[in-house]
C-alpha cells in the first residue's frame, strides 16, 4: 500500500512527527518526553490528533493509551518542500 501525499505541516506538527520517526510507535506521553516535556500533555495530544486528521500518522485505538505511528516518511515530507518547517528536517 502506498503512503499518502505528505500534508502541509506546522513547525510544531513537524516536531511531533520527528519524534515518531525517532521513537517508532509511541504514546502521547512518550512523544511529550522526547520533546523535552516543554508542552502540556494535551497540547501534544492535539498535535498528534491533527497529524492523524492529515493522515500523517496512524492511531492504534485498540489499546490504551493510544499508539501513534508515522504514516509519512522523512523523505516524503522533505520531498514535499512546501510548508512551515520542512527545511529543518
């Protein structure tokens, strides 16, 4: 199955996606910890939810806490070229 066309991402969304690339499938708490605990848990949850709406991540709701997995590769996002933060990959 081919991966989706990468969406336009904000710098904050890109940071969360970078965490998923580094960590692999992760919970909100794991992504938050990777980002240095500088954002509130609910802020990271919102970022991951937005990324899911954009099909940039897949959510495993079969378990709790939910697991988030990157659905676009670093190369796909870098290749998209447009949007905030893409030059900081």
